[in-house]
C-alpha cells in the first residue's frame, strides 16, 4: 500500500509540473553547452576536429598567411569572451535540473504529508526562483549582445565575409535564443508549481483535520 501511494504521487499535477521543469532545465543545459562549445560557423565543429579541417577543406581553407593567423586569433578571443557567460548559464541550468529532481524525491517519500509546512517552503522557493529567473535572463542576453557588439566579433565577421564565408554574423544564434525562451517557460512553470503547492497544502491540512474520514 505504501509503494502504491508513493507511485500515485507521480500522477499528481505537481509531480507532472516538476517533470516538465526537469525537461526544461535539461534543454537549457544543452543549449548553454552548445553556446559554450561553439565558436560559430566552421570553427564551431570541435567534435570533427582535424577530420573536418584537413580532409574536407578546413575552416581556414580560404585564408593564407597573416589572414589565417588573424582568423585563428579572433576565433580564440571570441570564444574566450563567450565562455564565462556560457559556463554561468550551464551552472544555472544544472542547478535548475537538480532542484525539481529533489522535490520529486521528496514527494515520492511523502514528506509533504508528514510535514505539510514543507509545501509552503516549496512554494516560497519556487517564487524566489521564478522571480530570479527574470534578471538572470536579462544578464544572459545582455552579456551575449555585448560580446556580439564587441570589436572582436565585428572584425571577425568582416574577415570571414571578405573570404565568402557565411554563418559568422554578430547576432544571437538559435541555441542562445532557445535558452532564453526555455528560461521564460521555466519561470512560468515555477509559478504554476507554487500555486499547486499552496493548493496541496490546503488539501493536506483539511484531510489531517478529518482523520476518521481517511
């Protein structure tokens, strides 16, 4: 009977919302890692490495001499500018991934039933995270736009365009835009979870007031 009750929690609205939060956090983590591991365009294929560079023409096949060295330097500087932002986004995504997993475990162990005040604590945490997501998204996008508006990115873009290469524009790419949208969706999911936590607190409180009816 105890095992059945624990499994029933996974069918509740709060558990479903928490599983959606896990999915959103995982996607944010993936999108952030793409931004971290990609320098953009041809040089954003580190997994292919030498095979791509040397057997399929190479990232710098259109460059020669000083231009090739300059392109490599600009790629490295551009990557280092983006790296702290991407790592911070990955850290936040990792924390957001762990948090709902812990709450699912807490729900399966029926801690809210034995300690109803936990639901109010959970509600408070959700509201704090949802509110904190807004400035975090602003910082993430603002920092990326600052990198793309830097002289390094502009010079890099012009250098690659002069050789006919595309895909080196100084603008947000798909993974970074997706991370921002997923962050907004996660904030709405946290607010919904906060409301469900309050509702469940009232339900548990009412049921504990009527033990004979259980």
